[in-house]
C-alpha cells in the first residue's frame, strides 16, 4: 500500500529574514527556531522591482511556477483571471485532495477535489464548497473594513459565523483569547489592532478541522497579520531609523507590535507542526519581506486615505450609470460596470477630481471595471476641498475620504524566507538565492508529479528525476 507524505505550504506573508534571525537569537521564537534547525534554509528572491513587488503578484509566482512577465496578474482580486494551473490543481487532477486556506489570488477548476478559501481581498470570487461562505464573508468584512470603527456585519452574520466555527473546530484557546481581547478593549479603550491575531486563531481552528477531515495531500495556510504590523509599526520598533519619530504614547502602545506578530506566528506554527505530524513535509515561505520605509521622511511621511462613502464620491464625480464598488487594500478599490463603454466614461469622470493641482485618484481600466486608488500621500489640511476639473463644483476632502491611522513604516523587499523541512529533518543552508518560481515544481517533485509545460521554474530537489513519493 502506498504511503502518504502530505506537503504543507505555510505562507506567513512578508516576514523578514533579518527580523526572524534577530528574534530567534533573542529567544522569542522557539517553534520557528526548531523549524529552521530541521530544515533546508534558503533565501527566496522575488525577481521583481516596484511597482511589481507586491505579494498578490509574487504568491501567484509561487503557486504556478510562472513569472509575472508571463501570468500578468498585477492586482488583488484578479486570481480568477489566471490562465495557468496552480500546484493544487495539478495535485487534484492526479486524484488527491487539496486544502487551500486563504492564499492570495487563487483560482480553481470546477471539479477541484477539496476546499478552496480565497484571500479576504477576493471580492469577486467565492470559496469552495459553499459551506465556507459564512466564514469567508465574516473574515472578509473584518479585513476590508479594519480601519472603520464599526464593521458592516449584521447580527445574523455573527450568528452564522459562530455556528460555522462551532461545527469547524472552534477551540477553547480561541474563545478564551477572544473574550480577553474584548474585555481588554472595553477596559482600556484601545488595543483594537490586536484583533488581527484573534482572526488568525479562528483561521487556524478552521484549517485544523478541515485538515483532519480531508487529509489533504497538499495544503496551504496563509496569514497576513504580521505583514500589516510591519507596514504600520516599523517606525515604533526602530524609531532611530526614521526622521519622523512616533509620539511617546504611540511608542509605548506599538513598540512591540511587530515582535508580537512574530510570536503569534511562532505559536501557530508550533500547533500546525503538531497537527500535521512527523510524516508531513512542511515548507515555510514568505514570498517576499519588508524593510524600513524611509523614502517619504523628508516629505513628512507617507499618509494614506480611503473612500468613506462610495455613493457620495461617485455622485460628486458625476457618475450616473449603474456600478458596484468593492474595497480592496488600504486606499485601493474596484468599480465594476456593466459595459466597457460605461467603464471608460467612469474612468474619465474620476480623473477630473483635483486637490489643488494634484489628481486625487489614480485609475486603470480593465474591461468593464476600473481599479482606483487615492494617490494623495501627504498630510491634508482639515479644510482642504476637492474640485471637479473644469467646473466650480467642490466638496470637502474629508467628506469623501478619511485618513488611515498610521504613516507607512515598512515597505517591500524582494528577499524572502524559504525553509523546507524534509522528512529526514537535516539542517542545511543553500548558499544561493532561490527563485520563487522554483517552489511549485519542487512541491510537485516531492509528490511525484510532473510539472505542467508552462511551469518555468526548476525543482530544488537534488535529484529531480527521483520522486520523493510514488506518483499517483
């Protein structure tokens, strides 16, 4: 009888190799240290430069073994347009179950064997099977509206989510952490930023329940909370690097936020390794990493602004056709129309909005949709007004947008973490950097499956012709 060796791809988005080594040496990350000491340790290379150095581009490289120049997926919520098979599709085609939990910009075929949970920014993509929808909707609204004081969820949404979690692995650990978090917020009036780690615990409980039930041959587990902490709070972790120092009370609140994120990842990795057991190959990948963002310090730092009322914005811009808006990440959003001509007209109208000499929105049309983002990055006076170009029509800027809480402190870096815990558990260090497109063919090689012709990367196994596991 063929013995099963599952492969689990742990996707902790944008963790830094430098911070990882520092926190391990300081004794903060025992589970990650154990994983590193039992793994083939590599530095992955994204091989892209800004503006194409983004995780929603690089994770597609990881999953398909195809470079950005070939797959062309450049924004969030575009995965369904991908023309190439991802690892899980190849594994499913071979007759094995798969479990994709939260990975960025995914696509799947209708006959997929297993479960697919898209990332929470996938506003035009449904999870599979339908039973995942209450969970997906709840997490998506919490992620997309994290900057708002009130998340747009009904009592019915909360009830459906709790019913789902009770039937999908809700643990006492998560319940206890949730209660403690809410009580702490009520007592102190702050600390809402820690909710991201509670969401991670829900995700792990749900992943665990389905993993035990499905016994997938290949699975992914994606988390983004620590990447968010780095973007927001690197300034508070290392204020000496920045020209604009954080306020003393902010320094006190957020100085340990990034370390807290790494510690949360450490705890979940320990639980995941225990879940999958000794006969699983575990791969930790970050796709890329972050570094201090110092590019905007002389300009007063990089500020972000998000649309507060889409209907008000579109009416002010003179848009009269039917449309649907979908928030994405930070200042970005999609606008979907019913025809290409309507999309062209909407893009033209949005480009007329000015703040002084500056255009307010950056736009790009794709078919019958427009991808837009607020391109104002400097501090704005409270009485600033937006004007429709060529008219006297004006509106206060802050009637249309609201400021995100934190100046940008972390920015993307092409180096990433790639640790492969083989079955033999031997620790080695690969001296050369590894292309992200090598990860997919390596996983298929571990499973004894041939890579699709379009997959350009080469396997990292020493002998790529000798499969680690018998083919299906």
